[in-house]
C-alpha cells in the first residue's frame, strides 16, 4: 500500500484548533482526577486498617480500582446513548459534576467502604472519555487532521497525569512519628485542621478545582458537535461569545441557530441572484433551488473519469432517497451472524472493528495494572535478610520479596516527570512518525517493548544493596517508565484512530461508548486479578510472577494486531484542492438533478 506523505503545512491546513482547545480543557481534567489517587492509595488503604497485613494491601487497592472500572463497564455504553439522544455537551457537563461529587466523598472518607462508594459513583456518573472521543471525530472530519486530533487524547492524558500525580504525591501529609508539625507552613491555616482530620482531603479539593474550571469552560465555550443537536440554541455558548467579544475583543461567531433566525427574518419569497460564486459553493438555505436553464441535461451528467471515493459518496447522498438508518425494523437486513446489520452487537463483535477493540482491551488491561500497582510495589518495605541485616532477603533471580520503601512524593516525582517526557513525545515525535510510517507498523514494533519492561520491573530490588549507588535505582526506574511512556504515547492514538475509522458513521458514538465499556472491563478485570496475584506473589516471595504475566498479555495484543485491516491513507489523505473539487462536484450534481426535475414538470 502506498503511504502518501504530506508536508506539515498541508497536514495542518484548516486544523480545528479552537474547538479542540475547548475539548482539551475538559479532557485534561479527567486524568487529573483519575491518577491523583495512585501515589497515596497504598497508604490510604493501610490507614483504613482493613488489610490484615501489608502484603494484602495490594488486594484491597485492587478493589478500589476494580469497583470504579466495573461501574464504568455498566455506565459507559449508556452515556454514549445519552449523548446521542441529548447531545455531547450535556453528557460532558453531567460527567464533570459527577466527578466533583465523587472526589469530595473520597477525600473525606473515614473508612474503606466510604472510599469504595466514592469510586463507584465516579464510575457511574462519568462517561466523558467515550463522549470526548466521539466529539474529536466529529470535529476533525478530514483524515489528515484525525491522527493529530486523536493524538491529543494521550497527550492530554500525559499532561493530566503529570498534574494529578504531583497533586497526589505532594499534597498528602501523614504523621511521621516526629514531635514536630508535619504539615508544611505554606498550607493555609484554615486548611490545617482539615488536613489533620482528613489527610487525603487536600489533593481531592485541589483536583475538584480543576474539574470546576473544566465545567465552566464546557458550559461557555464548548460547542455541540452532534449532527442534529448542534442546530438548537445554546445559551451557554451565547454567553461565552459575549465574554469573548466584550472582554477579549474577539470577532463574534455566527452560530447555526443564528443563521437560521437570519434566514427566517428575510422571508421565503426573497429572490437570490445566481452568481459565479454560488455556482462553485455548497447550497445554503438561501440558494436558488431550481434554475430556468433549459439546456441542462435530463438526468445525471456524464462523468468522463473514474469517481473518487468522496465523489462517490456525494453521488450517493445526492440521489439516495433515504439513509440506512431510516429503515424500519421489518426492513433491516440480517447479517451472517444472525444480528441486524445495524445492531451494535454486529458491529462490535462481527466486523473489522472487533480486532482494534480487542487490542485496545488488552492494552488498557496491562497499562492499568502497571500504572496502579507500580506505586504499590515500590511502596512495600525493603525486606532484609534476618540472619544478615546488611543483605537483602531477595535472592537473584527467583526469590523476590518486598519493595524499595518509596514514599508518595518519590513516586509522584517519578511518574510525573516521565509524563512530561510523554507530552514531548506526542507534540514533537508523534506527528513526524505519523507522517512517515504506517500506524500498524508503529504499533506492532512498539508492543514488543512492553514484555521487556515488565520483566525488568521486579529486579529493581537488587539495586538496593549497600554497595550500589542510590542513583542507579533512579536511572533504572526512569528508563522503565520512560520507555513505557514512549510506547503508550505512540500506540494509543493509532488504536483510537483505527477504531474510529473502522466504525460505521451511523453508530460511531455508540461504538465509542461500547469501546469505553470494554476498556473499563479491562480496568476492572486487571486490578482485581493482579491485586490477588501481586499479594500472593509477595507472600510467596516470587514477585516476578505478577509482572512477567503482563508480558504474556502483551504478546496476545501483538498477535491480534496482525488481524487489523490497515487504513487506506492514499485514498483518504488529501489536500484542500481535492476537497473543494468534491464539494463542487456534489453541488453540480444536485443542481443538475433539480433542473431535470423542473424540466419534467
């Protein structure tokens, strides 16, 4: 397959920056809320005194993560359906409000069950990831823009993770046993009493402030992208336009409902003179539908060349009397699997979109386990040999027990700084890689690095010997987390793009919702199973078992990736000239058809 290469200027021509910025502000608040728990979840569970011993902390940490993911499994599909019925914007606003309530409950939890209730509510009341993914596809409609637009998802996740991990790592203050005040002086005096009573309230209060900013941004500046709902009046956007015009002095934007009102005020009897410009642009509500030119042809004009895909679609839309979604239930055709060809079950499990979704499931599973249990593994106490305190209890290569006694601040620094590297990768490296290489080749090459990462993780313990400098541990961990960040930043946009372009337009939002539900199932299964597995491996002094098993999971994803159909970039990636030609062709066909109808009458 020929991969057509565009210059950066051609690729960015007409890129929808303004709306993607509004969506990005909403999106970045989601990983802040999601990842802020990771640095302190071990200590939070330990302070609840529900685990009988430290080795069981992983199991109860997995319960917190799995309860959140299980509720996402149950709710994400319905949030996708809700956005189809009521619009994307309303779904995002309600999801942000649900997250705010959930985080406040989590921060002020007194026991493990209150914390689990908070995580359950967070999973039930927020389906924004799937809705945002659909919105990005509706904003970036051209293939040349889609890769960069979808790359904002991992970019914003990396950026939000940096902020969330730093908040969770640096704003948790627990008694250390010393007689002095363990709360820093920079913490406001009015909050010190709250921090003493609720050590985990401060990071959640800060995170809710980010969510509130995202909520205000969504209400005022985010435009509806639903093909039908975007035509209804949005008072929030009108208030945002007033702020943009009066305060920032920006030029006002004519909204779809305002254009409709202007057309109604002119009246239906107003005549519009045909001009050369109107003959080369798409018809509007004021365009003259029937021409009096008797020289027009009686039917479809002759086509002297082979149609491109865009021109074919324009021809079908021009002369088709109904869309597939207009069929009655009795008229819908059954597929080979016995399901209706328009059913979500058929599209998810029996079409080409199945393999990208299954790969996304496996990727979500092992990356969630890594992100949530690496801090737990590092926080375990360093085990020393009872017979010789200067030696480790672990024996290379098979006996591995304990951790390296990392504090929340150290874990937060490790994960947030590698997150900064991920932002750099998405901004500067991903666009170059996307323009020059096929997305499936990128994915298949980088998936091979994950097993190496997971094999290396447990052996960081052997760097804790007294004769090895401490900075070796930092280099080792930064190499592992940096490589994992590089792989995630370059592979996740490709999988999302493959899912988006493999989905039929008629049920793309529902498929994205189903994809989020399936990914949430991975985030439910992963922490639940590996929580038990890590606890068991710690008790049996074989910590490598839990991490090596993640490497095997990655090999399954690699096998599934060879069943994914590649994108036809040569056909889809075009420059502005071809887009304009296709619009003119569609417009010519439409006007010719209407003239023919008038002549017959």
